[in-house]
C-alpha cells in the first residue's frame, strides 16, 4: 500500500512514465505517443460552473492538468480563487455569473472561446445548460437535459428502474396527499418520502410510523417545505442495511465504476437529525470486496445502460447511484446525474488520472480505451457547517486557522460556502468547508482530518465527529 499521495512528486502526476519498454515494440510506440502527449499537451481553456465544495475539488484537480492554460469558475468561491495552474502558475479566475444564469454563461463561453466547460451542480443540468452550449458549438461535459432527468425527477428515475429491472425499493408516485397517505399506511409508515424535483440534496424525509409519514407528506405537499420540488412525491419503503455511494463515469456506451464511498447525510452524529446535502464522506468504503463491487456494478449499470439505449437516452457524464446493501442484495435508493458533494473531494484526492483526459473521453465516447487509476491511500472529508444548517443560518462569520491548515501534509481544505470580505474569508453558505486528508489507511486519515478541523474556527461552526466510524468499527 502506498502512503499518501505526494502531489509534488512527478511520479504521481498524470501521464508520468515509470518504465521504459523494449525498443521498436508496439508498446514502445504507444509510450512514445504518451510521452509526446505528456510533454506537448494540448492547450485548453476550461470553465467550471458552480460554487461549492464539489466545484472547488474539480477546479483543484483540473488545475493540475498539463493541458489547462486558463481556468475560470462561475461563480466560484474564496478558496477557488486562490488556486493556481500547474502549467502556467497563473491563477484560477472566479467569474461573477450564477450557475443557473445560462444566457450569461454561454455568452462568456463564446466570448472567451472556452475549449471545455465542466458542469458541477444539478440545477444547471436540469435547466439544459448542456443542450444550450452544444447548440452554440461549445464543448461541454455533463448529461443533457433529457438524461439529467435521472436526478431532476425522482418519479422518472423510479419508473425507469422498475421498467428495466434495476433493483430498488417498493415505491409509489403521488400528486395528492390523500393517496400518498394510503400508500404510506400500507408500508406501516416506514417510508422515505421524497420530493420529486431538486431540493439541494435535502428533499427526503425518513419516517418510522404512520403518524410521522403523514406529517412528512403534509410538510412536502401542503406546507411546501421544498417549494415546487414537492408538487409530486415519491414514497419508498424504508430499506435497511449499509448505505454507500457509487459513482460511474459514462460516455453513452461505457460506464467506468469508481471505488465505493460513504456519505453521511444526517446533520448529527449517529445518523441523527435532519437530512443535509452531506456532512462528510470517505473512500474507499470497506463494505464490498472488489468482486462484490463488480457484481453490484453489473446488477445496476448493465440494465441501466441497456435501458438508456432502449429509451434513446444518450448519457455523457457522471451517474451517482445511492445504494443500500440490504439482506436481499443491493438496491438503488436514487440516481444523481453529477459528481456527489462531498464525495468528489475524496475521489479526486485519490484519482491518479488526468481529469481533463477522462472528461474528454466521456464526451467523445472513448472511455473503453481508458483505465481508471486510483491511489491505494484512504481519504476522509469532514464538512464544517454554519450554525443552524440545514435550517436557517447566519452568514459573514470570519473563518480563522485556514493558513495554519494550509501547510499540513496531505491536507486540502475545499471551500463550499465562503466569500471574501475585505481581506477575510467569511462564511456565505450552510456547508462552509470540506476538510480533506489522505493517508495510508482510513484510521490515520480520520485522525489527521479531525486534527485539521480542530485548527479551524468560526462562530457557530458545527460538524459531525463520527465520519468513517462505521468502517472502522
């Protein structure tokens, strides 16, 4: 097992050659081509859309690519604006355009002649940013609006799974609360009640009895707790088991499965409190052997790919199924159509491939020619959130200790809800920071991550203290 990934060591940079094949061999010709590509990379101007921890991680990884000569993020955050490009040493530039302001984003892409746009958040995908950019001749990574329905409509996704034999929970879709309550009663009130539309990762209420289920249905459909996203709801039986996050990079024909990770959705230790967008994660999660992971991939991804082909869904992007490992086998809880947050933070600290080259292959339909390469290190991300999150929370709290943590080995603080105020970095969102550490094993990564968290402070900061504990038990 390797220790931690020393990013300053060229041996860990994408495309670095560690051995020389025999002369005049076919392998030699391939290596010669790889050498040319590595040392004569194609200059590219890249735009990342989004402002959270996921987007900071994407920017950080893309900035390491020898292909990237200019990198923007719209709108970005305080941490993203401090990143530098490996090729030029120049800064990443934050652009004051909202992630869902599609007309201004496409105008910027055309004006700057952007070579590749990388979309982070689900909202922009659901609005059709990929379709718009493509219609204007701009190259963009992410699923089109038709394919993004796997996340933008839980009802569509659930129906797709049932139609194509993808293992999932017993469920029903409802437009009125009376019918929804009858179905919830038939499950004994043990339900996952989900807003059909996008709700910032928080549109799910878990219930343990009929009374709780009725209240959850009223909260979403009557009180409009999640706004228009809750006009229609999906109710699933409450599955029991170990929940994991899977990711697969897709190119319309091929899906390349990532190692498993485990997110922590509830706000408080021991999986208590309200659902959040994610309070921390780690990878690899030890609940599946390599053979079991491959089997789960076959059970989920193969029928999914066939279903997409049958229904004319051309999915180029990242499919993120949340999976419950039940006594009856793995079952998909829901699909997401983008990188997870905070899963991206742990995946990209372990990924050894050049991210630009992976995304290009995903667009071009050439993923079958690429092997994903992962460091054997473990990575842990602890989210530091604003007081009150996932409910109402204050903004503008000064964050202290970032400079101290910046110098810790194998540590990266990914900014999520931050902004600059004068010369200070301040809070500007619910999830503020993703403190991420990679080490030779999970126990060491967890200890180092919480040591780093202890050096950072802002008024009202809260975080879970049990990230990765399930794996270590």
